[in-house]
């Protein structure tokens, strides 16, 4: 009792629990031992029964019929029962193995599907990365082209404005020059008229 309490307090357990394979092998060994014992007893009793049944002694034949024959039949029944149990266990193990095989195949298919989806997502991610890079390059190129176009546009606008100012300046210059020439001609004409008048008066 003290040892049990001490073991409980220490929280340790020295009993090793066998795994499924070891436990199954132990059970098979027990079944085989029991079956071989039955078979040995059955074989020995059957030999005794055969010998006693063939004896010329009435007591031996009676013993064989009343005692050995029931034993032989009983051993035979047990052997058949154990054999049937062993067959059932084999069939059960086979069914279990097939079930585990089907479950393994199903899990393998699911894993393959998951791996395929993961690879598809990786490929999609790579494709999106490339597409994003191409779009960024295209956007950068478009921005550069737009900047160049804006510079060219502003440059031509500046040249056009300069040309317009030049044309306006030329027009103003021509108008002013024409006006100055006309004014000079009018002044000369008036001077000539006045001189002519003076000449006429003096005459």
C-alpha cells in the first residue's frame, strides 16, 4: 500500500503498455499454443481410442466408446471452434487492413489534391507577380512618355506664343512705320502748299 501511494505521489508508472503489434503477436502466440495443445491432446486421445476400439478386450472397447470417444469428439469440436475463430480473426484483420488501405488511398488523394492546389496557387502567385511587374513597367513607361509629351507640348506652346508676339510686333511695327510715312508725306504736302501759296502771293 505504501509503495502504491509512493508511486502515485511520484507521478511515475513502471508498467509498460505494449503497442498494437506486440499485443497482437502475444495474442496470436496464446492462440497457437492453445491450438497446438488441443491438437496434441486430440491426436493422443484419438490414437488411444483407435487402439482401444480395436482391442479384443471388451473392457478396452467399452472404455474407448464411453470415455475416449466423447473426449475425442470434444477435442475435435474445440479444434474446429478455434480454427473458425482464427479464420474469423484473419478475415477481420484482412477487412481492417483493406479499410485502412482505402482510408490511406483517400487521404493520399486528398493530399495530392491539396498539393496540386498549392502548386496552382504558387503558379498563380508567380503569374500575378510577373503581371504586376509588367503593369508597373508599363505605368512607368506611360508616365515617362506623358512627361516627355507635356514637355514637348509646353515647348511648342512657348514657341507659338513667341511667334505670335513676333507677328504682333511686326504688325505694330509696320502699322507704325506706315503711319509715320503718311504723316511725313502730309507734312511735306502742307509745306509745299504753303510755299506755293507764298509764291503766288508774292507775285
